[in-house]
């Protein structure tokens, strides 16, 4: 025995591996960030599971050669493209947004007022006013040590990080 797999068996093994990879692709979608996102994710996942099971049944219930398995895998991938894992906020996206918001808050805390020289740390951020501008940037004003409404500066992408509702 030479230790090599005959060609037809090797082709079948590769086809089965492709089928398993397609099933993993169908099932392994990102975790949701919230309960509302979980509902959207579950609806997407349910469609993807149905198509994966259909492909597995066609492979396991019938005599399938490598070409037919490959066709079934291609068909599954077409169905998965119709039900992409999008349309909900993922856990990783939420974590990245929070990290960016924390970095922006740290940047704000170290910012210095151009009018009086007070720093953002002189007053708590909950006494500040955040204004979203038409260009997507944010202007932050807060009461400084002189109790003046001081314009700190514009943050070009803070509105994107915090979201429009949070930026007001």
C-alpha cells in the first residue's frame, strides 16, 4: 500500500470537506449585540439552517458523487448569499463602538478650551452640551471654571462613534 488515496476517493473527500465548510459558513454567523439584534440574527440564522439541512439531506439521502456534492455546495452558497449575516449590530461592532467612544471621551477630557484655557476634566461631561453638525462632526460645549459656555472644539467622527441620538 502506497499510502495515497485513489483519485475518486480523494475527490469525494474534498467535496465532503467543501460541504462541511459551507455548513459552517451557514451556521457560524456573528453574535448579536442586543436582544433586538438577536431577533434579527435568529431570523437570518433560521433561513440559513434550513438551506444547510436541505443540502445535507440531498447529500446523505442520495448516492452522490463529487460533482453532485459540489453542485449542492454551490447551490447552498447561492442561498446563503440571499440571506447574508447583515442587518443587525454584532457584538464585535458594539464593543468597537464602545471602545471608540471611551477613547473619544478620554480625548475630550484632555481637551483645552480655546477661550479660557480650562480643560475638559474641570467639569463632568454630563454638564456638557454635544451638538451634531451637518458635516457629521460634533461640537462640545461645557461650563468651564469661569461658568462660561466654552467651545472646546469639533470632533470630526465622534457623531459616527456615538450615533446621532447620543450626540445631541
